[in-house]
C-alpha cells in the first residue's frame, strides 16, 4: 500500500514511473476502493484527479501473468483481465 498524489504536471511523469516500476516487478495496481487493476494511463488519470491517493500494489500469483492461472494441479484456467 502506498500514497501518491501528483502536485503538478511534472509529477505526472513520476506517476508513470511508479506504474512502470511496480508492473515490471509483477504488481497490479488498484486504488484503495478496489478499482483496477490500472494500466498506466488509468493510474495516471486516477492520480491526477486527486479523489483518491492511497493505492494498493498487489503481487500477481505465479502463473497468472497475461491471463493464465495455474491451479497447482497442472491445469490452467483463464483469468478475467
């Protein structure tokens, strides 16, 4: 969980960098109300609106990247985006 609220246009690039860093590390980003996961544009827009500034970075489970979920038994099931 982290707080982020850009103060000006320059800080919007910081929002993009935060998103890139966390998604590259395997996290999906949500706001504290559970909206998401946010792609980069949606994260930046949400942060820019300033109505919410607390976000949750949720680690993807192994095997769930790009829509495939492993159930631990060798089978894979589709995961809604």
